[in-house]
């Protein structure tokens, strides 16, 4: 048995599908072409398009874990994890596909270095494979995450690096680490669950690593301010910050957080005024779920092996306005807010 086969036989790939159609079958086909021995678990989040059945017909060796309802990405990943007992877990979106050598590059660091908890690949744009989609996530001190390297040429970001957060598009985890921090928080449903998981992994004393030699293609749509997405993203950000950081850290971050509230409110009103009510709904959810958040804080503290600085030191101070607006607006926003962010960040250091 070769070393590569040994690694494949110790790894499960988990794909959460919801009406994923041909994307899912293409994703599975790419995995099977490159790693025939790896276990594949497809979690069907109550699809209505026969996604899972079609995939099972074409690839009989896959395992199907059926959800009775669409429980969201995080819950789907947790169900997939419970459906296998292999040492290494790879989570990948159904609209992504892998290229040769991906597993060796993605999972081997977990085997070699037990201080590494999560590993994320170089994700390229399917529509333009010469351009980067995401190479880990940059996370602002306020919790807002942005694609690291978005739009850069494939020759960029060629070195392994610690990143604040993995991207949920594709990443690998050591099962023991994933389970020790409680897996995904299923309250997130969509968005921010990858940053939340990464934050808890950092606080548990492990590292998040980006590896450029693991290459994935992804069908990526540029971020839009939909009404429902505004709720999920903002609620997830507040929930993540409140359950993970100490009260002292939250107090130090308060000037930054208040500035970001002004920015996000203005952005929502500018791009989609109808989404404003969803931001208010996110605030209301946080206020009415204080007891649940307090319980989550206790769970994070039980796993804690590092200070908040383990994560904050890897966060960005300035915001990537170029991913939110055109060049002119981005330049104006940078001129206005970047000096304020830098001044506010001194308090956290």
C-alpha cells in the first residue's frame, strides 16, 4: 500500500448538496478521477431535484446521508461527519471540483503537524482558472470576512501561510480537532460558519493553514446584498463575536464595531434598502437569544487553550472596500475609514 493510498483510505470527503444537479456529479467525478480510494459522503439537505438519487446511480460507492429538511450547511457537515469514522475530513462545496494532487497537499499537513487544525486550498475561478477565487479568508477585526486573493493571477500566493480563516468552499480538518470544538455551530445555517469554526479552532490552540499546491475550481458568484443574506451574515457575525471573545476584548473592539455598523448600514441602504429590515432583525435575534449565547460562550471557554490574540493577531485592520464597491467608492471609503480603523486597532494591541 502506497503512502498516498494510505492517506486516501484515512480520509472522508463530505459534500453537502441542496438541489445541486449536475454540479454535484461533476464534483464527485473529479474526486473519483484523482482519488478512487477516498470515501465520499453526500449529505442531501432535502433536495427536490433528485440530486442524491442521480449521484448514487452514477457513483454507487458513495454514501448518502439524508436530511429530512434543509438544515443548512453546518448541520449538513455535522451529519456527514457522523456518517463516517475516518481520521481526516475534507469538506467541499458541490459546485467545486478538484485537480490532481489536491488530497496530498490538503491533508498531509494535518498528518505531519498536530498543531494544525484546519487546512484550506487555493480556489480558482471556474469561469477563469487563471484567477484566484479565494486562498483562505481575510477577517477584519469586526468579524467581516473577505476572499483572500480574489482576482489575483494564479502565480500569486504561492507560499504556505497561516490564515485567520479557512474558506467553506473547501478545507480539510483532523476529526479530533473538529469534534473537540463541537463541529459547526448549526445556528448559523448559512454564511460565517467557516469563520466561526476557524475562530474556535484558533482559540483551542490550533492553527489554520493555507496550502497553494491543493487547487480547486469553484463556480463563484460575486457577493450581492440580498435581503435574506443580510440577516444570515450579520446575525452570524454578531453571534460569532459574542460567544467567542472575552468581555474585555469586546470592549476594546467597541470603537471598531461601531464604525463597522455605520459602514454596513450605509452599504445596505445604498445597495438594497429593502435589506435594512433584515439587519434590524439580526439585532433583534441577538437580543432575544441572550441565554443561548451565554451557553455557547461556556462551550467555547471549555475548549479554550489560547487567548483572543491568537485569532486577532491574524485579522486585518483595514477593510477590503474594493470587494464591496467600485474603485472610486472604495478609494473614498479607504481614505475616510482606514485611518480611523488603524487608530482604533491600537487599543486591541
